């Protein structure tokens, strides 16, 4: 009666990890993806003119998460440790900052599990100097793509503890590009069962049966299965009916939307700037380099991959200030930031600049932001979001990670594997 055992909505890291496990368990899976490509917020741009692949989304493997390294190992995908000096621009010059992690740890280790307060409120009473608080705030906002007034301080504590367990202070790059991981996850997938450019509009469901309506090309199509796995980002889950990408659930899934409302979609501007030469030679190896007053406040190099490339990053409020601008306006502000930090004229930087890789994830209807973070009071939201409904609706995606790894690729992969396990268990029980 059903044409597949499971429908998966979204072919990002979570959807593909789930699809792989479900196929291995012998289930027939149909994968519906709105974009014309796989990977979602993992998107490596490979062009003939770029010697090194350009990441438009995720770039780092944060620490040594088993979920990611298991795949990288099986796929024989090489990783390179990203290393370099951490520098701070003090308004006059760039200075090494060897005690950066010590300061962040000292400040954030003061976060108590309760009460659930905003990070900004926690900072007000934290024992730290003004400059240490400023540094911690800028780090938390940049890394979590969050507003300090909104993000839950205890959630940061949970994420810090989770990161410590996987050596989260180490960062790894994938020379072949992050999409190599996506390609490997998808390589055994039955192409007949993969539907790209298929935007899901409606999920009509009752216990044991789902009909998914999607727009593909010029027409609407319908898919049915006893179970569906939803992996779309929370920005999409929360989109109003009629907006691109929005999915109408019939009957509604109010508890899930309430949980999604306790999470926030963070914003990021990430620019990959390739230059003719490394004008930052004097500072090599260049690690994370910050200027809190700059429009694009954080920079790092991809020199571990042998390229003259700098990545500029603005997360949280810094990104929100930039996002209304066009790509060329943002690029201009990025070069102004670099010019003052590295004391190189803007005209020289313009001469040296070969290409810029940028994607506006906040304006992208299928992501509606960069990645999620828990708001005050949202510490349990990811767990609630992850719970299956009536053995019929299942949920995965980075925002459903309840183990402190939300907002990451490994969090997304783990959520996909977790959901696949739930679905297989539910199928066995039904037999
Ligand atoms: C700029 C940027 C930098 C990042 N850097 C890092 C990093 O260095 N390290 C790290 O670990 N993480 C990083 N992340 C976060 C990481 O990319 C994500 O957490 C992860 O890729 C999310 O995977 P997912 O499967 O949960 O969601 P997604 O990858 O968003 O997959 C969901 C899929 O659902 C599809 N979809 C949406 N709506 C519909 C619809 N209506 N119908 C059908 N399909 C739909 C989307 O097109 C998408 O393909 C970064 C993210 C961004 C944006």
C-alpha cells in the first residue's frame, strides 16, 4: 500500500546519515530535498580556478567526534589539523594572545547549571575584568552565532562540557572539502529514490500513515509511507504557511513548534577570500585573529591547505549588522577590517584579492539562518524536538541534538543516526 518504508525530508548531514543507516537495515527510503544539490549547510564549491575547494557552509570538524571521524575513516577522507597563533588587534597592532582559552575557560567555568539566565546576565556578575568579559562575550557570540542577551548560559556550559569530551579545542580541515563526506554518505543511495528540487509543502499524517505533498518542477507530487523523518532546519519548521520552504502539518505539531520557538536560529557572515599572496606572512602560522571593533571581526587562514586564503567571520550581532548589505558591500567592509588589522592599504588588498566565496544563509529559504542555539528557557527544547510522535513522525537535524553538540555537523550526523535507530526500532515493534 505504501511506496516506501520511510520518507526523509532534507538531504543534509542528518538526512543522509539517517538514510544510510535505514538502507543498511533493509528499509526502502525516499529522500526529498528542496535544493538541486545534497548537503544542505555543507556546501563545498569546487571550480577550476580555485586550487583549494571553497567552503560556503561548514568548514571545521570541531574536535574528534566519533560520528564524523567514523565516516571520514571509512571513506578514507584525509583531515588536516588547523593550527596557528591566536592574535588580537588592540586598535593599534596585532598581538599574540596565548592566554585566550585560559580566560574563556576561567570565565565560562563560573556558569551554574541553574537558574537558566542569559549569557549577558551571567557576565554581569562573573568574576572577571572588563576586558575578559568583553573577550568572552565576543567569543560566545561569534562561535554560537548568538546574541548574548538571548542565549542560555547553562546551555553554553553543557556545550563546553560536551566539547571537552571530544577534544573540542582542536579543529580539523578536510582538504577535499566537507562535501566529500556528503558524497560518501550518498554514494550507495538508490538514485531513483532521491528527489532533488522537491520542496515539501504539506505533511498529512495519522498514526501509521503519512502523505507528503511536494512541489517538484511545475507540478505537485505526493509520496506516502508509514513513517517520515523531518530534518529541516528550525528556521524552516517555524516559517509561516505560504513562505518558501514552509511545511504545513495536518494535524499541526504544536508541541514541536513550541520547542522550536525556544531555540533561536543564529546568523553568520562567512567570507572565503582568496588572495594572490599571503600579505600576512609576518604573522604565520595565522590562527584565529580578532578585532572586536571591526565590521568583520574574526579572521583565520587556510594556509594548512596550502592556499593564500583568509576566512572572515562575523557571528551573532556582528553578522546581523552586515546581513542587509549586498555581497560587494560586505566584501568592502571585510577589506576595511583586514586593512586596519594587518596595516595593508585597501587598494593593495583589492589588487591582491582574486575571489570571494559567500552565501547568505539567512536569506536562504531552506536554512533561514546559520545554525541553532538555545534561548533562555530553551535548555530542554532540543530533546523535546527530537522525540518521535505516534511512531510516525520522527525528527533529526542539528537543532534536535540534546547532547551539547547542536549547531554542528557532528551533532547533525548523530541526530540522523539516532533517528534511524528509532525508526528501525519502531518498524521491528510493528512487525
Ligand atoms: C556558514 C556556516 C558555517 C558553519 N561552520 C561549521 C563548522 O565549521 N563546523 C561544524 O561542525 N558546523 C558548522 N556549521 C553548522 C553545520 O553546517 C550544520 O549544523 C549542519 O550542516 C546541519 O545539518 P542538518 O542536516 O541538520 O541541516 P541542513 O544541512 O540544513 O539540511 C536540511 C535540508 O533540508 C532541506 N529543506 C529545507 N526545507 C525543505 C523543504 N520544505 N522540503 C525539502 N527539503 C527542505 C534543506 O535544503 C537542507 O538540505 C556551519 C553552518 C554555516 C551556515
